[in-house]
């Protein structure tokens, strides 16, 4: 039997279902990984997430491992369907319960809860300074809440998405850059725009949105970085514009709604990465509670300093 015939005899047709496969570029990456391990692609179906190949059985574990490093993780089956809301509830329940496969998410959730408690105490101790700047205490308390929740959402998203930085596909990275840049930029722009005006709100929101979106999106390449820059630019200006346009029309009520939407968006991003790239690698988590607290504290302090002492336009809320 010739060498080629022996090689063919040692192969076996295998099917695997992968998450994270969304476009032709993903297929090219998968083909390279498979070819480097002496296997041959038969079919790639990005819609179903199917990869069928002829491969030496002893190389399959290595192929799956290398694909996982590229962000293409094996699904349980073809019937691991998208769009089932029950899976979202299962994921949320697992994070709250602290299941092992979502250890990173549970740890970050605990960091957020602990940080929220500390920031709440700090806010109560300094409430008199903030309240003196506004016409009523409810407006002052609401704005301090918005500052705190913006910081927590931003730092949580940064910490979580950083854990995926080494296995972020192009498509996932574009979504990460867009979502994180949009959420952080819009929230910062809306809050600062309400208290200091359109210009300061736009500049601050755009700067924060670009830094966050670019910083995370770049891990997938140029497209993710560009998506982060564009999201920060649009969200920072739009956030400030929204506050100015609604300044006499239930602005606080809308900001509470905005907080809820941003929380849902950040949570959806976490779930998307879990579904597309698998559980966040524990070794990818940078720092612990101290880093999370320091980041949240720094962003909160910056926003409050601008609100209390930064330049103000003639038209601002609650003053």
C-alpha cells in the first residue's frame, strides 16, 4: 500500500459544530488550522456552524483545541439553536449561582456588587456637596446614581471583554468594540451633557467611548478598533444631544430608562461572547477586586469633578 493510500486509510470523516463562525473569513481560518494538522475540509456551513473534515482521529483533540484558541468553540450539537430566551435565563442563573463554567462572570458580578456598596457609602458621605449644586435633592441623588451605574457598567464590560482578548474573532471583536464604545460613550455623554452642556458632554462622552471601544475592539484587529472609534464618536455626541433636547421634558425619567437599556446591552454582550466564544478563560481575567474598584472609583471621580467644577453652558439641568 502506498504512502498516500496509508494516509487516507488512517483518516476518518468527522463532523463538529462550532460557535463563533459567522463569515467567509472565519472559514479560511478554520481551513488553515485543519490543513496544518494533516486533515482535509469536506464542507463548512457557517449558518449551521458545521465543519465536516477527513482527519486522523488522533489529531481531532488538537484541532478542536487550536480552533478554540482562535475563538471557534465546539457546540454540544447542531440543535444548540440561537434565539432561545431560556438559554439567557439559564446563563443568568449560572452567573448568580457561581457555576464553575461562568466563574469569571460570577467573580466580576461580586466585584460590581462590592464596588457599588463602597461607592454608595462614599456618595452618601459627599452628598451635601453635590446637593448644594442642584435645585432639589432628588435630582442630585439621581445624577450621583447615574455616575455610579455608568462606572460599574463600563468597568464590568472592560474586565469581562479583556478576558476574551486572545481568542476574539473579527466579527465578535467588531461587536465588542461597538457595544462597549456605545454604552460607555452614551451614558457619559448623557450625564455630563445634562449637567454641563452639549460641548463638555460631547467631548467627555466621545473620549470615554473611543478609549473603551478602541481599547477592546483592537484585540480582534483593525475592524474592531475602527468600530470602537466610530461607536464612541456617535454615542458621545448623541448622548449629550439627547440630554439637551430633553432637558425640559422628563429628562431624569429617560436617564433611568437609558440605564436599564445599557444594563441589558452590557449583559447581552456578555451572553453573546459566552455563546460565541465559550466561557471566559480564567487566566484572561486581569486583576481582582482592587482593580475593579480603582477603575470604577476613577471614572466616578472624573465624572463628578466635571459635574461640580467643570465648565458649564447656559442651558443645563437642575441648576
